[in-house]
């Protein structure tokens, strides 16, 4: 697997050139394949579209052949390398990386790469950048094409960061390398003549409150019809679910989706499936997820436990609705992976009674959470209590 840059064949190290010259077939994007000189005689196989579903058949067809894969920059950083490594095993790969466009961009800007949020917009909605868009933060975005600067600028303007500075760094490492500078407010309506092969550097403006990735976002950031786990309860709930990178959450009775969304916001590899029986709420949940930067939160419209039957095993389950529905707790507890966490919030006397029986049978921790908020009483201010929540947490 050979990484190649905008400097083409001339920029490749000797071992990379030799690997391509010795190959029987070279796979890659058309742009990368066009960089090879005529004296590389291997058959050239452009990537099929869509790529990922076609890869197993492609690997089978060329089994036993000397195959070279041509990829942009470092194939193991936002590249095809990770996918091929999963499919055929790292022991069958020899990776010969080239400096990535992201590394070249950081070098051009003088930005320490370990202090910058690095994201890709390739194959992902730009909305997924939102958790990294924070006041005063720097980002490097691997762009999907010429429209990415406009999309990112519009996201920044919507977030109140219209004065953020943007830089397009195009054709990095090649003879046509160039940069363009601007601010989000000027680019949000479009930008002409953008080279599609570029990295977008973002210096976020300041002056607006951050939207942290720790749980407990303000209730006001969610569209809802009243079915919302309130901020204080939500912060405790997500903390007890204990999200970790790469883990999967089931949010049963998703409502506005706040628990699933804040689980997913803790790390970009955290995954969540929210199950909601009401189609209108489910649609609203999807809108909330996109608006808060986790559009990959999956929404299943259906009633538990039936809607849970075909879902992949979870690392954590939150049951905030439908606690007393027959079979829900049985299935959720049984489905957990070893070490998985089940968190149940009970508000009614009936759901609390069920939780107490389960706790007596399988153990776990019980908590009673009571929250009051100030409210006007005539010309004075008093505490108005919200419904108390009995929370049961058990580890499988």
C-alpha cells in the first residue's frame, strides 16, 4: 500500500517506486492512478463505487496476485489503509506512507499537530465537525471537495463564530500548491474556483459559550415536546453509563435523544442507537443529533422490546421510557456485553417497584435523584422541585 502526494511519482521514495513497478495490478482512485508513469506496466484497477461493499469481492478476485494499492498521503490516517487492514489483516499488508496533506498543512501553518483537532469531511456530513468547533480552537479538515469551505463556513456562522479565520491549502507538496485566506462570514454563501484537493484550516473565533463534550448540555439546545431527560439528571445518567471510545449505547425510549446524543459527543468513535416508538419524536431526535454534531446516531422507530431484537450487542443501555413494558429489562440486561452497564431511570411508582425487584434479584446500585430549580412565587423566588428519579445501575 503506497501513499502518494501531489508531487506524484517524483516524490515517491525508492521502495515505493519499486513496489509499484513490481506489482501485477495497482488499485486506486483515478486521480492517483493518473500520476503513474507509462513504464509502470501493472494493470490499473480504479476503485469501484460504492467502494467498501465491493472490496471483499475485489480481494477474492486478485487473491494470490502481487497487488499494490495507491492512496493519498498516509493510507493509515483517514485513508483506505484502515479498511483494508480490517478486511485482510495487517500481516498481509506492507504500508509505505507518504507525508499526509494534514501533516503538510500543519507544517505550512506552523501549527503543532498534536494541539490541533484533525477531522475528515470525506464521506461524512460536515455537521459531524460540530463537537470540535469550539471558541478559540484550531481545526484541520480534510475536505471532501470544492464545497467543503462553504459548508464549514455556514456551520461556523450558525454557531455564532462568523469571525473565524479560514485557510484553503491546496495541492500541498506539489508544484501547484497554493493557499487562500478568508473569514467564515464571507465564505458562508459560497466561494468560487476552489481546488477540490485541499485541506481547510479553521481558527475558531471567540465570544460565544462552548458546547462541551462532557454531559449536561443546556436543555434549550434540544427541540422537544416535553419528553426530555433534564440537564442535571442527564449529566448523572451519562456519567453512570460510562462511555468509552468505540462503544455502543442503546437508548430505549429515546424521546428528544439527549442521552444518546451526549453519549456520542463524548468521543467521535462512540456509537448510539435510539429507539423511539413515536415517529414525530423520532424525526425530531434525528434533527437534534445532526444539529449537535452527531448525525451518525441511529434512530429506530419502534416499540421495545421488539425493536431491539436485531440490534448489535450494546456496551451500555439506558432505559428512560417503557420501563414497565413486558420483557424490556429482561432483553436489555441479557443483551449487554460482559462489563456492560444498564442504567434505568424510574419516575412512576410502578416503574420504581419493578426496578426495586430487579435490584433485589441481580444487584446493582440504587440512587434517588431530586432536583429543584428556582421559580417566581408572587414577588419572591422559591424552589420548584422536578419529579424525583430513582436510578438503578447494574454491571453485567
